[in-house]
C-alpha cells in the first residue's frame, strides 16, 4: 500500500515536524562541503512552507553519541538551507526543552526552524520514550523524509510517529521517490533486470545477493568482493584485499569465506545468471603509479587486484547493454585512483546508455554515488539513492518499520 505524502496533510497554520537527513560533510571551518542531502529535502520543505506550515526540521549529524559536541552542530546546515531557500531559517540551540518550545510557539505560518542535533541526546538512538514525547510535544503533524536513517528505529524516526494519531503522519517527497525507484525495481522490474554489485565488503551485501538472486535475470559481481568468492573456490588472489571475517559487536567472529561458500551453492541452483570477473587489472602495490598487469581468472602471488580486467569489462557491458532495469551498488575497482577507475567508468557509461534508451537505472548510495558523480554521469542515471546502509537494507527486502508506521495514502 502506498503511504500518505505530506501534500495530503492539512498543514496550514500547523506545526509540522519533519525528520530530514542533513547528515552532511563539513570542513574544519564548519562549512557544508556537499549540500546534496539538503538539496534533496527542498521539495518537501518548500511544499510545507507554501502550504503555510510552521516547518520544524530535525536531523542528526555525525556520531556525537549522546553528547553535545560543537563540531556536530546542525547550525551550518541551517545556514546552507537559508542560502538554498533564499529566505530566513531560524536555528534552535537544542532539539527539546523550554527554549525550543518558546521558539516554536513564536513561529509564524511559512517559517522554518532547524533544531540542534538529535544525537546530542542519548535518547535519540535508544528510541527513548521520554525523549520521543518531548519531541512529539513540538508537533501537530509529522513528516519523515530522511531515507538515509529510515532503516534505524530511533526516537525521531519511530518513537515520535508512534505517539501520534492516525491522520497526522506522512512521508516526504524524497522518501516517496526512493521507495518508488528501489521498490519498483525489486517488485515489478522491466526485464532484463541486471544487478551490478561491487565494493570492498561482502558482509553487508550477503543478504542483498540472496534477495536479488530471486529477482534479477543477471547479477554481475566486481570489486574486491569478487575475490572473497575466488578464495571460497580456492583460487589464488595474490595479495588482494579480501574480507575474510567480520568481528561482531559482542567480539565473536563471522567467517565470511564460509558464508561465500554457502552463497556459491545457492548461486548454482538459482535461475539468475551470476557472473564473476574473468580477468583482473592487478598491480604490484596499492598506488596509482604501481606497475600493472592483466591476469585471470586467477592471480599470481605478489600482485593485487585493483579493478576488473578488459575482458570482464567487455563481458559486463555486453550483459548490461539490453537491460531495461539496472541496480548498481559498489564500484568495480579502486575508482578513487585513475588507473583503476576504468571498470567502474565503462560500466557506468553503459548504464547511461541504458537510461538514455528509456531503461531504469538505480544507483545505491555512498561510494557508488561518489563514483558516478566523479565520472560526471550523475544526471544520466534515473535515480541515485541518498541512503547507503538504508538502500542496502531495502535491497535485502526488509520492511522498514519507520515507513510502516506512517499512515496509508
Ligand atoms: P563498499 O563500502 O563495500 O561499497 O566499498 C567501496 C570501496 O571499495 C571503494 O572505496 C573502492 O575503492 C573499494 N574497492 C573496490 N574494488 C577494490 C579492490 N579490488 N581492491 C581494494 N578496494 C576496492
């Protein structure tokens, strides 16, 4: 069922508490160095302002872990937002308490107020009821537009809407867009549906692979995560980066190679065509000026894989060429260094062609979005997700409780 969007709420004259994702990078002078996340929230903020709402924005920034730390203040985001809106944005020195309540009471229709970092209070990440109640007291209506934290059940994403009555809770336009593109890709993709997974870590993508195996026609695997499967098959990967184990919070270890072996068994019986690199661009060292070679499918001792090789690039581009739906999460190599960006770049070029032909290309957040930006192809993609962890959890097929609690359309 579709969720209610904020434009369906009676916002005129109401205090609308909006959870945004203003978790942006700052430089040492507290200037916002990448305002993409703030820009992505503008349609929601402008809609609420135009409707005559009193717009109260709340977010976290960084990991202050329940303590007030000046370097994680939301203030620079209020300044950046004011610039983008071309109108005044007020800033509250806390997110709850009498002073904030006074500022909210003084707001006029169409005003915008940014609250101080939610994570200055330990109650935010603990979804503490007292903290949630204090936030809830600021609002008549609630909007969640923070896709980047939608997989986290915190006070601002779950506790507050849980305390509010039916008819007062909506999602913003950014979350609507994320659910549309990620959801449609998974649930009713135009075929062929091709997923491309890469990056360095396999551990956070195992459940994604399992879920995608039941959905996609083809799955192309690259990046250092491919080497984990090579090790699982007993192939030499030289001195390549391999995520062999993960230390869990309780100190116990998760054997990633063993998990990869199990996954290889599942792949054998899956209907999806799963491809691994047939060759690699290898180097003598992790450096842009290192000596390189093309080897494969196995590597030689003393060499490390840093990108997919030319034959793999051709093969993967061929497997992408006729796609109607593409999901991409994780670079094919160390794209941050020019000599090892070729695999990701060529794949991205092919995806741009797919989108140009009317196909849907959805790029998962984090490093992959950075790679696409770097290649100057961001505008050519159908959708670039703002959520790194959130988009991965969504691709695992997990329902988000923070979205489920929002009213139906
Ligand atoms: P992830 O967070 O798992 O998506 O990993 C992204 C990172 O993987 C990027 O910073 C890439 O530089 C890195 N990466 C991709 N391929 C390789 C490789 N062959 N060796 C080392 N790092 C890689």
